[in-house]
C-alpha cells in the first residue's frame, strides 16, 4: 500500500481577492494565492523620520515584508512622504480618528491605509471621498476591527466583543466602502483571546472574499504572545485562512517578525531556513543536549539556506533523526557521530561536536549556493 502522501500544505488556501500594496518594485501582493506575508509595526514616533526609517531597515533585514506606522498627529502625517519614499518595504499608515490624515497618507504614497471602524465615527460622512481618493491612487484600505474599540452600538447589541460582533462591525464598515464601489479592502478582527479570534476569522472567511490580516491583539509579553499567536494563526492558517499576519508582542518588533516567519515556516507556507531538530533530553542523554542545541543554533545564526540540523542526546532516536536531517549529531559515550545526508562522516569527541557541525553546515551551504 505504501505510505500515505504527506500534503505540502495542510489545507488549500481560501480563495480571496488580491490586493497590491505599493506601486513599484517594492510592491507586495496580498490575497488571491499570494504567499502569506509577515508584517509588523514601528514603535518609533512616526514624525521622527530617521528613527522610523532606521527601525524599518532593521525590520526589513529581519524579514518583515510590510510595515505599519501610527499617524496620531499632523507631524506624523507630514513625515509620511519621506518614509514612504525611503522605506525598503510597503508602508501602511495606521489612522484612527482623523479622516484628513487618510488623504495625507494616500497623497504621501503610502501603500495602504488602516482605519478602525470603532474609532472613525467622523469618517462616516467622508467614506465616499476616501473611497474615491483611494481608488484613484490604487491604495487599498484595511478595515481593522479591535475588540478594545468596538462600536458602542455593537457592544450594546452583543453585550461584549464576541466573534459575531467583530464580524458584523467589519462587514458593516466594508459595506460603507462597497456603496461607493470600493472593494480594495483587507480585514482584521483582532481579539486578545485566541478562541474568539479564531471564531471571528472563520466566520469572516465564510462571509466575504476579502483578504484577511491575522492578528491576536494585546497578545502579551514575548512568551505568552508567541504561544497565543502561534496557536491562533496556526489553527486558521492550517484551514487555509489568512493572507498576511502580524504577531503583536510586548517586545521589539523584529521579534514579532521572527515569530511570524517561524509560524509560516512551520506550516510550510514559507520556505524553511535553518531548522534545529533537537531532542528534549532525558535520563539516557550522554551529553548536555540543551547546551549543544543552543551552541549549534548560535553558531548557525543567519544561515540563509534551508538546512535541517538534528542534535540528539543518545543513540535511541539519535541516529534515526540525525540521518533524516541534512546534518546531524547522535551522541553517546562522550563522542558524537556526525551525519551528513544520512552518512556518518566523522566520529568526534564531545568537545569537537559543535565546531564539526558548524564546519559541515558551512560546507553544505556552499554546495547548495553553488547548485
Ligand atoms: Fe532521551 Fe536519547 Fe530521546 Fe534525547 S534522543 S530524548 S537523550 S532518548
């Protein structure tokens, strides 16, 4: 009968409209089968152009594909043209209360604008003008609903920010733009509770064909936020739902990008780069597996080629895992058997395991680059 085939992706991607963020070679496609993109948000004051551009450069280097900047003041709006021009990746202006900054962002060359239905009462009579300006400039709008700022009317109707309330808010806001023939929209419905968030996105995915921006809002400090985001995004992405993601952490934004990229890599939605397969260790371990795994991870940091490296503590699963990886070590009796593509290439003393693995990794990376 043979082994069942392992699917490349856990589920087919949900069909959605496609948006283009940006107008030049920096543009990123979102939805319509485009790769799921990772985004983050600057923590700098947008009006401080140098700091903002420096942070955008750091985010770009860490793999961020779209960046958002907050625009709470006129000074921030004035900084947008230079930021939009000099950023290496598309810039989204995040606007909550002042419709006039939306026009400024469109004029500034921002790739998209994010508005929040709960906070844009003043927008209602301006939607027609915004739709017209955005359509002419081919600038998509993100309708970003947050549990914390849900429309009062919906809070009264539902009693709290339920999944239905979030979805109704988003679809109502979309309908205001649709009335003006504008459909270049992506949506987010963020909640701090992954259960509510997952349900909201499932409902939204079934109710419209707009691309979806996934986010767990106020996810918390790094560890908790990483777990919550990985669980919530993982559940949705595994069902094919989600076109762009933002991990929200109370941590530097480059960390958000790393977590976002790792979530996509683990579901095969992004090409894997370095993957360390290391065992949890147990009473059979004959080396310090944690130390070894950390040293190998640190030694191979920044490796651009997709490489699977197995670090195993003993001979029980060690040789098997190490053989399946591009490179690996199975330890035992103070020695490490080094495997490359399933073949033992060396047996070295424990003190030489890390340097031998790193040397072999560099050799494999060189071969891969030459191919
Ligand atoms: Fe324990 Fe060996 Fe498995 Fe590591 S590989 S968890 S040391 S049995």
